[in-house]
């Protein structure tokens, strides 16, 4: 375990099977956050905690009442492919945003953790970014002799076209994550811009879930009549099951994001579809349950 400015870099590897698909979690970092930081407009964070605490403890909230957030990749091995879904923060990245100091010029063990899990970077066939926030696309590239180069040099990178269009629009302008983690992959002609309902294979399809960002997608993994959904940032923490109407800090378009989130919970509540949270602390796999119009997340080990 390596500590960096109060954050913890903790490589934890967990694998599960969905039919013929093997899904492995590669964790880059764990960070505690307050409810008010994640849901700043929610009027009664402590009332929410009281309502949700019985099923949040001990995995998703610590003894101080802070939410536990993880930053990790999911790697899916199915249909003869290795697919990395979201690539975390990355090392040596210039990230000087207030509140995220531990991300700035970070050094960790992500690539070695992939290797230890039997997934060396050069064996990956596809990389999917659910969206292009800086904690979801950072390891698209790595620094080699002062130059950003594709980390997964044998892979095709799949990015939803509206997402790319938004982040490269005049409204946004040049930003570090695009400059150091996306453009270098374009330069090597490794990117495919795809639709929000893109089908990668018989087992992996995209589910449109815009709102958090304009081109945000969740990833559906289905095999042998079993299904798992990787959330991206549709849900940042299981506490949002208890307050799906509350706007998270980083949702760009609140109304469509809220509608998408509630529709997602309603669609998968009381089913056996496994929900894999991209920022959920361990265990990051579980199911949605609905009791008396109240949603909760029931984790599975």
C-alpha cells in the first residue's frame, strides 16, 4: 500500500464470472469523500446516511461517516478478447485540481497489477472509455521518454462519438486529459469513434446513459443467460440508490442524468443483473433491490 497525500493506492484484484465471461477488477486508488461533497444539493445528508447506513456499512462508508470511493478498471475476458473498461487516473499526469492533489503526478502499480492478474498491457484487444473524465481515461497513455504513448499499444480504443465531440468543442477548449491521454492515441490511429449503442461482440454492448456527460455509456456484459452492467459514473456510490434524484457534483446535465439514473434503478431492481460500480469500494459487485419505493444496493462477494 502506498499513501499519497491522504489517499491510498491499493491494488486489489477480484474476479467473477458471468457465463463464459471472466471479469477482473484492477484497483488503482481508494479515497474517502463526504456525502455533501458527492451530493452537494441534497438537503439532509445526515438523514440520508441514517436511512442508508445499515446497508452501506462497513463496505461503502467508514467509521467517520465518509463514503469510500474506489477508482478502478474492469477487465473482461470473453469471446476470445481482453477488454479494459475505463483506465483510471494514470501515472505522471499533471492533475492540479483542488481536492484531487493525490492524483497529481501520482506513481502507482497499475501496470504491474494488470501483469500479475495475467493481463499484460500488450495482450489487451480493446479499451472502452465509458466517458472521458480524468479518472476514466488516464491510463489510455503512459509516459515514455517524456512522450505520451498508448499504454495498450495492440488495442483498439472505443470512444463514443458525442463524447469526443463534446470534449473537443470550442465550449470546452484544450484540457489535460484530452491532450495527454486521448490525442496521443488518436495520433497512433488506434481510436474508433462509435455510437452510444455500439455492439463490440455477442457478449459486450454499450447502453446509452447520457447526462453525467453527453456521451456517457454503461457497458452490458451478457453470457449464458447471465448479465452484468458496468456503471461508469451513472452511479458513483451505492448511497445514490437511496437518493437517485440528488445531483452529484460532476453531472453536466442534471435533468437527463437524473432521469437516466432512476430509469436504470427501476429497470434492474429486483432482477439478478449484477451491477458493477466503477467507483464502488470493495465489493464492487451487487444487485439492486427495491422495497416500498426505496432502492438499495445488495453487495455480493
